[in-house]
C-alpha cells in the first residue's frame, strides 16, 4: 500500500472550515483514499473515502487532485468536538492498511 | 449503521493472566475482522486479519500462540492475550469489514485498554 504524508498538527478556530492536506504521490490506480479520525482513547471513526472524484457526506468533503497525488479533507464548520487525530490512508479496505501518525487537529474556541 | 462493539473497554490484571477481548458487529455481518494494537503516541499497528471460519493471518513479529484469535461467526471475533506480561499493556482495537467490493471502509470498535501489573 502507498504511504501518505500529513502535517503533524494544525489549529482551527471554532466555526471555521478546517482543511487537512494529505500527500500520497505513490498511490496506484486501484487504491482509494480513506480518512479516519481518532478522538483520545477511542477507536478510529470512519469519515469519508474516494477514488478520484470529490466526495461529500454529512461529516466532511474530500477533494482529490486530478493526478490523485494529494487530497484535502474539509470539515466545513469545525466544532470543539472535531478535535482529534486525523488519518489519511490509501489502499483497499480488504487489505492491510498502513497507518501513519496523522494530523493532530486542535479546534480552538 | 455499521456499529462495532468491543468488550471490555478496560482491563487491569496481574502478570500471567490470560485476557479475552470480544469484538462484535451489531448490525451487519463481518466477513473479515482486523485486530490492531496501539502504544502511547504511536499509530495503529495491524496484528492480524481474521476471516470467519478460517485461521487468522498474523503480521510479522506477532506471536500467534500468544495472541489467539477466533472468528467463529459472522458477528463475533475474539482476541485472547495468553499469559499476559507488562509489555503487553496496550490499547487493542478491532475493526470489521462487510463483504462486497474492496472499497468498503473498515468500522472500528472503541478499543480495549489493557494494563498488566
């Protein structure tokens, strides 16, 4: 599976959009981009995934570049409860996923 | 939908004790379940992949005789840490996957914090 690169930490003001970047330059054609988040001492929570088209659900939007080498997770109106570690992972879900250290997002009041 | 329940949430026990952790998919059938371990300030490390009715596939460096995995039904997988020692103290997390196309996301339980004294 391809590896990803994410910033170690980010800050965001409550109510503003949080844009979390991810680089996955070695992604292969059949691999999806998945985003999860982990709130302290809990299991990861699935957020969204996509192949090449932009995706949106009730939690977030996923923007994937045309060359698929990077993506951005957008939380449109961040709240304090969105403070968590956000993981960007590429691969197929029925195969082993390689988890990095993610981005620690702090939403500030 | 896609709720995964993990039990217990926390275990504290003496060295040498065996500990069983259960992972249940509550509203779907999980053809595949995964077991992860997470040490403080580190990321999730896959321990093993478990398919219903067959033997688990362990990752390199994970002792299959120490971490016994059973996936006897489509809604239940168990991880037993045998003769646990302090170095086995960690956060253990399971995830479950439905069948179907390969792009379906894994859904995770809330984890079990294991502390061996």
